[in-house]
């Protein structure tokens, strides 16, 4: 092997120039999701009692609806409605005494009182005849929202008694929107008998 001018005693040296650039600092960021509780303060007013089975001193849920306060039992609401179950065990505000606080802003207090009565009694409360149709309509919408099938069927039964030439179109639209098959069939049957139109 020929000798190289770069080799001395079978070894060689390498010169390296190293330039140091200002260090880059890596930081770790953490994203957290916070559950924002409603900006309501628990009311100190005495709750309304929608049914004799409800003892305000033994309840653990307080619901504010349309400026009124209602007391209820967590397990009763959760057992009757999967929607209430989800609200009560996931997003509800709980105070230091373990009482759950709910706020419902899109329902009249009288409608919620009737809904709560049905949850405990399994039947509709007595309703004024002059307001029965409107109350049943509002309750049906609420029953559909909170997946209370028994209440929904009870409201359908009441509304079927109010089907006439003036109300049938509105009733049919309500039934179709909220999946009320019994009420829908009753409306269609009325249209067939009165107008001779078969739209089944």
C-alpha cells in the first residue's frame, strides 16, 4: 500500500468546526376541558310540591322552572327518564349537602308541575277543561323531550278527544313532529271520515 502524506505512524487527525446555535426550548401544553356550571345561585325559597308523595325535607333534587322551585328525588327522575338520568349524573350542579340543582328555561312552571305529578303518580293531574287541550299539547312536547313515554301516550289520549275540523291540521302536524302514532292515526281517520280523503 502506498504511503499517504496525511498518514503519520498509521494514524491521522480530523479537524471539525462545530457551531452552536441558541438552544430551542420545547414546551408541553395541556388542553383541559372544563364543565361550566350554570351561573345560577341555589334558591333559598321553599320548593313547590307537585305530588303528596314528595316530602321536600327528604328530596335531593331542586329544579327551578319559570321562576318556581320544585323538589324531587334523584332516583325517581333518573328511573323514569333517561334524559333526566343523563342530566342528574353528568352535568348537574351539586351543592355541599349533595343536593342536585337543575334549571329548565324552556318550559312553563305549570307544565313542569304536571310533568312531575305524572312521574310520581303515573297519571295526569286534574286539568281545567278550558285549558286541557293546550296543557296536553305542552305536556306532550315536554314528554317527548324528556323521553317519558307513558306521559306522551296519556297526552295523545287527551288530544284525540279534541280533534275537529278546526284542530285536525295542527294536531296532525304535532303528531308527526313528535312521533305520536296513535294521535296521527286518529287525525288521518278523522280526515277520511269527514272529507272522504284517504291519506293513509
